[in-house]
C-alpha cells in the first residue's frame, strides 16, 4: 500500500475520532469553550508546531480507531466471503499469491478498495459517537448530530458493499493469476 494513502486515510479517521473525543470532553466539562477561545487567540505564532502535533495525534488516533473498528465490525462481517474466497484455499494463501504475482494495477485497485473499507468501517464508529456526543448538548448541536447520524447510517451499507467487493476482486485477481500460470504460452 502506498505510504501517502495510508497517512491520509489514518489522518481522516483520526480527525473524526478527535471530533467526538473533543465533544465528549467538552460535554463532561474537562475544559470549556471560553478557555479554548482564549488559548487559541494566544497561539498564533505556534500554528506550525501545533499543526505537526495535531497531525501526529490524528495519525495515532487513526491507528487506534482503525484497529478498534476492525475488531468491532468483525462480529458483523460476512466471514464466509473471506473464508471461502476460493474453495480449498485459505484467504492468506490467496492474498499472498495476489500480492506477490499481481500486476501493479491489480495491487493498486485492491489497496484502494481496502482504503474504502477502512474509511467506511471507521466511519460507522466515529459518526455514531459524534452523533451521540452532539445530541448530548441538546438542541444546540442537533444539526451536527442529525448529519452525523445520517452519515453513520450510510456508512453501514457502504462498508458491507466495499467489504464484499474487495473479496470478489481479490478472488478474481487470484483466478486470473493462477489461470495465467497454467495456460500455456502461445508461440
């Protein structure tokens, strides 16, 4: 997988994780909005270092949320799709064959599908928690809660579709690779 896509993917996941963490901390009165406004007005000259620290924090939160969302959604994933990707072959065997012998275009396509799976999977958890945090403020953040709830609902079928498509494309790539190895070359 390309390093740039991993970084961007995890930064996006981490950013939305930071949003609900911030909202919950604000709601639980760990800090108040006036203190944040005062602090922000004095940090103008520190904007570049703060940006780097925020990116590092978002990246770490993205790593953590990616792992947590993977654990949570495994319970709801159709494991037959993965476990029976190719009859008589384990997923790990199929995946290893495709990663080792697949063309750069096949690998890029599968990486892109995995990115979509991860973003949708983490979106399920992140937007659900953003909605809960928003609704906890009452009417002041209801619009944010409603939008987050709609995105959460949309992420569920999106994740299921992307999950299935990824394994179908993996199977197809495997069949093409194995088929091309057994098909004799014409002169």
